[in-house]
C-alpha cells in the first residue's frame, strides 16, 4: 500500500480556461468574506463585475495574473497591473486563511521587485486591509468608489519593496 500524499498549494499563470472558476472565486469571496464590512447591496454590486465574463477575462488577461491551486483546482488568484499595483487578490472562502493569499501576494511582490518596482500599491477593501497591514503595507488614502450604483469604501495602501538581485523579465 502506497502512502497517499496530501494535496498542496501550488501556483501557476492564469489560463483562459480558468475564467469561469476565477469568476466564481471572485463572487464567493466577496459574498462570504466581506459580509461584516459591506452591505448585501454593496456586495452584489461589487460581485457583478464578474457578470461580464468576457470583460472580466480581458481585465485579468491584460495583467500578470497568477492562480493558486489546491489539488490541481483553482482556489485563488491575484493580478498585478503595470508592475506597480495589486489589482485583484481573491481566495475562495473554503480555503481562506490557509496561505493561498499570502503565497500569491509574495509572488507578486517578488515579480514586481524583480522588475524594478520600488513601491507596490493596492486598493484594499475594509475586509482585506488587515491582511495587507500584516504584510507591511501602509494606508495612504481612504477612497469611496461607485460600483453598479452602490458606494463602497476602500483604502489605498503602499509597500516599499526591497531591491531584488537579478531581474525577472
């Protein structure tokens, strides 16, 4: 009898075939993880950004998007815009708090730093703000944005990156 190995978190670039799963992760994370900070109407407006799957896919494809997998299945994703901004970082609620978000954020920080970026920013939701603070991001400005007719608050945060040796292209 051979021992069974436990699935592990892994990471890979986004594939076009991932889009339905990533849209579902996006919706589930917003619906389940942000209820303490945003109203139902706000969460529905926010999650509706994935309703246009083609537009959602184009946004992710236009950025450096990494996918966290567990046992081969997508469980989270993160997108780096212009090597300077974490545009999206979402983890499925079933695996939240188990390291997928940290793994994705670490990778984006290393990639951005390796490409010469000195500062990385993120517009963090109220729910995600503590996650980014623990990672060394500092609040800069408080923002109010409108999505699908609903007002939502977030915070622009920034982190100074340590220069990397070597470069990643």
